[in-house]
């Protein structure tokens, strides 16, 4: 199993300018792109999906932080449950867990993005893994810029 992709410096700098609730939405978007990595292994398990939905609901002010944290804990449990079967699935679930945990602490958003990019990389063909990871990081960066521009 390869290591976790380090946080992207451009993203880390941009995150400092973003509202906490927008970060939760962005983290959910990042995790959602990795969701197929989890669902290919555990298609009937909704813990990852529920964590993503919780992050989005919290970002809209529709869910209390405590409920988002419960969803985060469930997604992290799912990550542990699937680690033996697939590191990509486990990392995807961790991305969702960190997305939901962003409701509690904003810095979880960057971890959601790193886990999502790593999960997507881990499923890629080895010859394409770096390119796929770089493309995912670029999408994450551009999505964050897009969300920032929507606020202006």
C-alpha cells in the first residue's frame, strides 16, 4: 500500500481564505468523487454516503455538528472494516469521514481531499497513478476556486 498523498500546497494556502461551511461542502465534493472506490467493495454499505450527505447538510445549516460527527465516526469505522479488502475503499471512506468531521474542525477538509485523491490513485493503473492523482488534485484546487468565486 502506497502512502497518503501529501496535502497540496496550493490547496492548503487557499483553504485559509474559505468559510468553514464552504470547506465542508468542498470536502464532501472531494469525498464524493472517491465514493466509487468504496462502493465497488461494499455497495450496500451507506456509511460513506451518509457522511458525505451529513457534510453537505451541515454546510447548509440543516444538521447539527454533533450529527455530522456521528456520521464521521461511522465512516471511519467503515474504513477500518474494509481495510483488509481494499486500501482504496478504506481511504475513500476516510475521505468521507473527514468531510463530515469538517463540521467540527475546519482543518479536516484538507485531509478529506488527500484521502480522496489517494483512494482514486490507488485504483488507477500503476502506469497512470501519478497522472491520475495530479489530475484529481487539479480538480480539487479548481473546485475550491469555483466555490470561492461563488461567494464573491
